[in-house]
């Protein structure tokens, strides 16, 4: 062995090596002279250490590149090999240091020319490196961040108060409250509990009959029976699918500028069915990510893959389709990270994640799982629907031909009208025309080229109201969602390609700049993925890895998201981010216990819901004491139940339920209820909003057609997400527009009319009885004395007003009113109905 000279800075590396686990020396591809090695030690190593290793060590590996060893340099990073031995001018490493390439390194400033010359000489010499030394070598260690650790099986705490807990969940909450010198609140009254449960589990308020039945049920297990009945309701699937559809970024149009309609409702209905059937959540995940890859995949399992077809599609002219295909895959990686891992994976699209241990290379390894699919639409014609489909398809084709024929006939008429129109144009008229049209008209008709004739016809058509009306009729027929459109018998799905696409790291996320090729894999900070075969892992392997017991994130993220729905905030407040920039759990032992219990019970969501809603924690009153407000103003410790405004769709559903208008049919194509005139016209696309006039007018809010560039305003005002990207939580704002909506929007005015008629028709013919009945329809409870007196005074004032203005009362009477309901009787109750539907408590879950 040739002795190596020890230089003054060598002890630095001795200390580093002593404190780090050294890897075996990389095999050398060439034997270097003693002079080359000495040159490296004296001249090169200090430069690498001073200017490069703070970012490009084996531990940090910025952009996937380590400069700690010769083999590391040859392997390179995300862009490929860093250096080509013997060819410094072709080496990315030298180009970056010399500021001659796309990259400019180091970021602190350009090296001196003599320093760059040293490194160029080193590359030209073939990258000489000592055979028996590794510089600053360290294996990547697992993260110590809490969310990446295995689930902890902590012993159940034993609070001092043994009587209050109803199940194990309560012990965690109570033990923390006792540590903070707080006491839990008393249990809410039975009326509050049934309304709370109904809104939480079904998204619908209870009927007075439901309330009375619960109040008179004196059995010890009456509450548990109520929970079981609500969980068994088909409306449970509707309520909880709405939460999942936020995560899935569900919408009925493609988004971007053109924003055409799409048929996605079959995926939405699959989610509803799956939740009602209490499909285990691990299966729920697998089928959505890779249902098409399951052995003998069923039609339903293929429909489930619509989860990742909810990405937006850009259909504008001139769009590079490959660019937007890649944008869709970016979205799938980002959504998968948010939905199942609680990680902001999208932050590693252009560079290594700045806070979490996810490198850019690992982002594209995840990308590779979703880079090998086609995006077909399956035809869904079930047994028993064949005749209906054939009839609808035939009728549709006939009507389409008829409308196209109308346009063709008008085109022929325009050809014959053009000469007369042109001959009547005065010189002043011609000057008002577009310059290109003037240029065409300056050419004699016989000398005009085909393109000029077509441009002139196009201009005439654009300004011809009869032609434009026919064109709009065709657009309306083709674009307006309808059960009479055969496209409704399709479903958008994912399907694996026979020929895999290669996946490369995309430099800075640019689809045109390919870096090194990568294979599908999962982040190294998490448990390794097990392959099902000898080939590269696929989406099915990845989906199974997401819900394997070794993965500590999916169960934690899922129970935290469910917890958030009940208590207004998650045990981890940053529901979308379990990484280093997110909040730590307020009750870490409870979070892990819930996640473990969730898996132990077979990933059953209904069991998780039942556990939560039967707890003493959930059943507390929402009234706030001064002590609670002082010690825990955000209710993090849960010494009371939160008071929450219901979500956008449920605001509408409460009004329709109280009025008796709600249609309870589950599933089917999205519908077009009333909305302010002209809203859809503000966006591009050919969708004509033809307001439903039958039962579809009164469907639940979740079935409302969702146009991404012009979302339903009555729900946007109550903070519904736009569906441009995954939303794992909704904000709750409080604005004047919300009060104006529930007061003046057509949906709520119509509901108030129906509520007034319902109160008159169904309650005893007595003002006080009718007031109590209307109050219970909206709030479930009886009014107190103040509320009763206030409403009575309003009613008397309105009765006097309409007695003096009978014409105004007649103008308010709806056509649907029974013949025996007089206008003077109806009009005051219409006012009362509007008051009741606009109470804060009506749209609040106590």
C-alpha cells in the first residue's frame, strides 16, 4: 500500500469517519498513480468538502446526487452521470461549476477560475480516488419524525373518574382533561343528540316523528339502537361519500378553459354503494387505485378506478396532449399523498422536498406507478337496460341528425343570401366590417379563392341570429346532461397499458427535460414495498402497500380525517400534512390507538363511526363555560362538543327536508336545480343550464351538477371546494352573502313557500301549534318562551300587514297551494317560514 501524505485538514475527515458508519469501498474502475491520488487529496477533496458536500452528501443527496464517492459521481443524480472521466467539457459537474451549462453551482456563487481548473484537471485525469478511503460516508438513517414511526400500542390510561367513560376512547380524553384541571361537559339532551347524530351520520335532520320515537324510547340501549338504525340507512352512504368525493376532487366537467361535461356519476354512485355496504377501507383503497388489476376484475372494480379519472382534462386548441397527460399524473401523485399518506408529495415534483424526507427521485418513483395507464370510457349497459339503451341511442342519433340538418339547410340558405347582402352594403357599411372581411369584399366574387369564400360565409354565420340559434340548439342537445343521452351509459376508468411507458425524472418538473430513468418504488423513509411477481411493482402492489399493517400513515391519516368531521378539527390539526411542517397530534396515544383499533376491526368505517358516536366525548353538550373558554378556547382538549355550521350541501338539504320537498332517490346522473340566471354563461363551454322542473329539482345537494369553471353558487358561498384538486378539509367562513343566499336564493324561497304550506296543512289549525310544528321541522326541538313570543309577535304583525294588503298576499300565494288555502292565511306563514330557515341554529350542528 502506498502511504498517503497527511495534510493539516485531514483530522476533520478522521473525526467524521469515526462518528459515521463507513460503507465498503466502492470497486475501482481504474488504478491511479500515487501522484494522481495525492493531487486529489491536496487539491480536490478540500474543494468538494468546502463547496459541495453540504448539499450533495449521501445523506442529503440534493437532486439525487452524492459527491462522496467515485461511484456516486459516476452514477450521478436526477439528470444522469455527474462526470464523464477524461472528458471535463462533457461533464455536467464541470459545466455547472464553470457556469456554462443550465445549472449554476454552487448556489453561493461561482468558484474562482483556478478552482474550476483544478476540478477540470481531476476529471480529465479520470476522477482519481484513493482505493481505501471513503469521504464522509453515511448511510441514510430513518426519520425520527413522529408520523413515520410504527403505531404504538400504549396501555389504556386510567383516569380518576371511572364513571364517565363509555368506551376506551373516553379514557384518553378524560385523562388529558384531568391533567389540565378540566372537567367534561354534561351529556346533551336527547333532542340535541338525535339531531346531531342525524346530521353527522346522514346529513339530514330528523323528522318530528323520529324525535318523538327517540324521546319515548326508555330502553337502556335506546341511543345505541338509534346509532345502528342511522348507520343502516342508505343515506349514510350519501353523507359520507360526500366527504370522500372532496378528496377524490369529483366534478361533472373537465375543467380548464373549455370545461366540457363528463360522465363521472357512476364513480360517485360506486362510492355510495361501497360505503353503504361497509366495504373494508383497505379494499376501498385497493379497488380505487387498482381495481382493474385485480384477478378477474368485475365491472364495479373497474368503475372504482374512476378515483384517478377525476383529474382535469385540457381540451383547448393547441394544447400539447403529452404535457397535460403528465399534469394529470402529477395530480394523481399529489392526490394519493394527500388522501392516504397525509404528505405533500407534490412539493418534490421539481426538487427534493424542503422539509420532509421525500426526494425528487422518490416522487418520480411514485409517478411511475401512474405513468402506465390508458384512460378509456367503459360502456355500462347492465342486464335489463339493453332495450332502454338501444331506444335512447336510436332516438339520440335521430335528433342529432335532425339538428345537424337544420344547420346544413341554413348554411345552404346563407350561400344564396350572401350575394344580395353584399350588393346592399354601402361604403359606410363596409368600413364598419372587420378588416379581413373588407379585404375579401374588395376582390370580385369570381376571383375569390376557396378560403376567402369560406371566411366570408363564416363571418355571415357568426352574425346570423337564425344560424346561431340552430347552433345553440345543437350545442344544448350535445352538452346538456340528460338521461336521454347514451353517453350516460359510460364510465371513465383507468386501464393498464400492454406496453409500459418508461419513467424519467423530469428536470424541474418540465415534461420536455428528461433526467435519469427510474422504476416504481415507495419513499425509503417508509416500509419497503413487496412485489407480487418478478416484474417491476405495479399499481396493485402499491395499493396493497398503502394499506399494509406496516405502513404507519394510512390508518393514522384516515381515522384523523374521520375524527375531524365529528369534532371540527383532527387530532392532527393539519389534516393534509403529517410531515415536518404539520402540527403534532394533540392526543398522540389516542391517534395510534384509534388507528390500531381501526385495523383490528377489519378496516370497517362503520365500526369506527360507532365507536366515536357512542363515546361520552361525542355525547357532551356544546355549551361553553367560562373556564373552558379561558383554558381551552379552541376546544382542543374536548371538554365539550363543538358547535359547527353544516356543510354547503346540507344547508340546502335541511331546507328541502323541512319543507317536505326533498326527493330521497339515491344515485343517478347529476341534476340541474335552480341557480341565478346566467351563472353558467360566465364560463366557457357549451353547457346550457336547463333548470329541472320535476323531482330532479329537489334532489340532495350532492347530486347537483358541478361545473369546475362555474361551480354552483349556492354551495360555493358556503365553502364547498371547487374540485380543482383534492380537498381533505373544508373551511367554515361566516359572510353576509350566506345570509342573503338563505333569504333570497330561489331554492330557499321555494323551500319557504313549501314549508308554509306544510305547516298550514299538517299542524293543528292553531297559530301556536303551527309555530311549534314549523320550529320542530327546522330545529327538531320546541321553542323556548322567548323564541315562541318573538315568533308570535312576527306572525301577528304579518297577519295585520297582509290583511291591509290583500293584493300583496295574493301575489305571494304559489300556484301549488291547495284551493282551500286562502292568500291571507298563507302569506304570514311564508314570512315565518323564511325566518325559520334563516335561523343560525337551523344550519348548525349543535
